[in-house]
C-alpha cells in the first residue's frame, strides 16, 4: 500500500572514498512510498523514527566499480576456506536502549524461486538447551536456500566472510547482512546462498556454491555513529543477475517485518567458534528473552561467524521460510542479540530495493 505523505528532505553529505563517491543521508530523507507488495504505513514509520532519536543515524551507499567476473573468480574454494569471520563489534559508547514501541508494522511477503528445487522442508533437528542445530544437508529446502555467506576483502586486504540472507524486493536482488561485516571501500563482495551445501569443495551442485556466486552491484551500510548511538547493525547488498536470472528467481527470498512484535524466531548463520568451523549452516528456534526498540535478544549460543545472519519469524516450521525481523550482531554465552528491523532498517531496505 502506498503512502504519499510528505517526508522532509535533508541535504545529503558527500564523502569521497577510493571505491566510489558515497552519499551519506539521513533516515528521514528516504523515499516515502513503499515498494509494491509492502503493507503498512511506510511514511508514518519513517517520520516517527526520525523524531525519536537524539542524533540522526546515516546510511552510506557505495558503488562497486569492480567487474562481476573478477569478484566471482577471486573466490576460489581455497580462498573461501581460508577466509576468516568478521570480528564482533563493540560500541564506542553506551547504546541508548528504549522499550519496544507501537510504531506501524511494515511487512513484505516471502517468495518462492521461479523453479522450485522440489525439496520439501527438512525435519528440524533437536538441540540440547540453547545450542544451535545443524541444518540438514544438502541445503535444498525452501527455508535453507535463502541463507548463505557474504565473502569480501576489507580495505586492509583481509579476506573475511559473514552470514547473510536475501529478502523479497522489486529488483529481486537484495541481500541482508550486518554493518560490522561490510563497510565502504571493500572489494570482492560476493554472496553465496546455501554455502557448502554438500560439505565438499569439489564445485558443482554439491560444492561450495550450489546456486552460484552473486557479485555485488552496489551496497548500503550503516555508520559507526548509527551503531554507537542506537545499535543499528545493518547492511544491504544489491547483487548482479547471474546467467540471465535474478537471485530471487533462483532461490526465492525471505519476507520481512519492521516494528513487529516477536513471540518466537529462528536464528540462522554459520558459526565459527567452539565446536563449529564456519562450514555448517545452523539454526536456533526459541522465544526471545527480550525485545527492545533496537534489539531482539534470544537464548541461543551463537558464535563468531553468525554475524549478519537472519532472525526469522512467522515460518510454518522452525526451519521454513518466513519474515526477517532482525540481523545477528553479537552473541555467545547462551545469548544472541540481533539488531532489530526498525525504521532505520526499513529506510536502508527502501534504498536497496529501489537500486
């Protein structure tokens, strides 16, 4: 449903980078009308969010000037295996936590791929206490193939990765991860849905990239100030089409809900500490410990590598496709904390979906 309510425009600030010119804009400058298929009062949500914050958080856009082929070719099986998970973030000051408010809920529906793989939803595997469960291999079920890894090279030349997922969008190409994973000036940015599905490095359907490698076309990240002040930990990547098909046509996409109540959720990701080495897709389905204006806190023993993974609610089974409501930010010690899908995240989504 469209809402054409006027949103106050704020002059963008231009920041030069070696990768491209990055436009830094406030949340209030986001387009007022929602993309087709979005329900809720988008304009009202955007303006409500902008007036409740002590400082304007910003969204930064970075254009990718690297050729898609060079990014895809860079990530050999050996480089992917050698890459390291991103380090967990630490705010430079106290995050201002507020109680969850009653802002308008905004919702987009999940999408199935254009040619379903034919696999049924895998039976959930029970895990003790707050441990993570291993997703059933190969990763072919509708809920599994919408999660994967984002690989990238930092501006310091370090090969890293984070967990990620893809969202329904009009351009059928939006991948979601964490700000502390992907920032401006990064290169070789590639998304791999259902990474390492067959637990091999032999290539082909049962190899590292069963549904292909999807290089970034452009991307949107948060800023240090947005994270320090409000705990916003989001990044949206718009990927290229591959073989004449979009990402959403190939694997489908999760829906999303912003400003929604949360009664249960499934935390997805590729943990890489303790008993995990980053090669396995895992999940944890629980009721949240608490939900604030900026975070969803879950009783799940996540580890390094889970960063950027999706918190999914509204699925018919714990491992089914549903609606993303948060992005994993930090965790460990039986507690996972996800940066909530609020007005700020919706503003970023609108920018990515319209690119």
